[in-house]
C-alpha cells in the first residue's frame, strides 16, 4: 500500500555549491513540507539561506542525521565522501539521494548496496545524463523501436578541472565516467560485464601525486550483457584542449542518433530500404532539437525546465530556475526520488543500478593501470 499522494516529506540538501541548484526545486515540490540546507562553509550557508529564504541551516551532516525532523537527505558533497556519507544516511534511517559518482571503490559500492538492502530505505544516484532533453528524446525513439537492432554505442565526456576544488586534482577520468556510461546502459537496459581500457597522454607530476593516476584521458571498450553489443567510452579531465562536452551516440540497424556537441542539436540518421544493384543504403540526415518535457513533471516544477535565471555569474550551478542546468534534468531527478518514496517503489536509478553503472568506470581505470588488461565488472544484483 502506497503512502497517500499528498504526503509531505522533509528533506535536507547537503552541499550548496552544486546543491544550491536543487534546494529550490525541492522547496517547490508539492510533496515536500520543508527543506533544510547544509554546508561546512558558514559564509556560503548563511548567504544562500538569506537570499533564498531557507531558515533551517546546518554546518554538519551529523546534526541532520541525529535529528528526527528529516525523512530524506540529498548529498551534494565532495566525491571522496560519497561512499561513507551514503552509508551513514541510510544507517541513520533516512532515504538517500547522492550526486555522481556513487563512490570510487568497489568496496564502497558494496557497502551502500548492503546498507540499502538491510534498511529497506531508498537510495538514488542523481545521474543528470539520463534525464536530459537529448536522452529523453532518444529513450522515446528506443521505446518505439525506431532504431531497429542496436549495433553499437558510444559516449564521451570532456571537462577541464583547472581551479576546481583540490579533491578533483588528478582524479582518474573513469572514476567520474557515469555521465558518459549511464546513457548507454540506461537506454538499452544493459549492464557492462567486462572492459578493456587504455590510458593516454602525460599528466603533470603534481596531478599524479594525489591518486597515482598518470593519465589525462582514458578510453574504454565495454562488453555488455546483451548478446553481441558493446560500447566505447572516452573520458578526459585534465590537460586536453576541448570545451566541455557530454555526448552519446546510438547506432542502430534502421536509425542512428548522435549528440556530439554540448549545445548543438541532435543528428538523426534514417536508412531507406536497399535498392537492387545500388551499393549501400541511402541515409537521410535530420537535425533535431530535443523538446523540453514539462509534461513529465507536476506544474510546480515545470518552470524549472522552461525558464532560466542566472543568479550568480561566478557560479552558474546556483541558478534557481534550471532551464539549461544539465539540459533540464534537475527537476526530473528530484521528482523521481520523491515520488519513489511516496509510491513505495524503487527509484529508477536505485542502489543496484547505480553500482552497476559506477563499477564500469572503476574497473575501466583498473584496466588502464594494467596496460589495458581485461577486467571483469562485478554485478550487484
């Protein structure tokens, strides 16, 4: 039996440099009673709280976990803390949403999955890449069977981390690969089972020290658990000249879809039937602008994908109306997390799914550090 549809949840958002983009969306959601904000930076905490009217403020996650005033916690904290904090949230009796990646070791992934199973609470990895306008368009095509048989998948994510917080410096690219890997696995409902990955480039010595990673770029070939299907993923974080880009390419027997450039439209390819005597099939190319999908959200959240307000030019993440924030994905993530709790069902990106998506990148880096040796990716089913 589900919780009443009008039930109100009490939520805390932890980490405001990116979490500041989510707190107002939670506040606007019809199933939220109140929202608390938390950040170890006292100045940021109170500046943000004063500006956007959040009265409940914390400098320590521990204080939220010790309180019985919250049902759910959304972690938007530094990557090295995700594994430990996610387990702590679940063990404290609260539902947990966490920004990507889920964690950076297989052991931490297992610990989160175990904590979720033992507590029966909800865990959701807040992967933006599977709720973008572009992905939702591809997903509809896939559900209608327009691609025909999927023959190959490719994803890439290029980003320059100069002047980002210190924990990013030297991070193995594939430890933060879910933006490139997840759309490929999510679309086909598949799991990566083994990987060969090659590192490329030369990293400055000061970037190697923290994680022992020598590679600015890593490229992987994944075998998926669907017969005869593989995927290629490239990830870059340092010393590689390229504007920010997330992309996915889907190659099918009847149609293919490419999204190469961060702010460019999709390219859709469709084949005609083969003609006797002619070499190759004719292919038509169409430029597609993926529509926003306010119809998938309650009215209170729709404006968060149809409007955009830049509130801090030095930190675009703190835009309250996220019309272009990760291509409209933020309100979809909030809505799915909250409704999964209300409806007493698994969120789409539950603990097992998140672990499977994240383990692919962890194992890819292991392969790169061993000269491209094949690595079997564990399943968390």
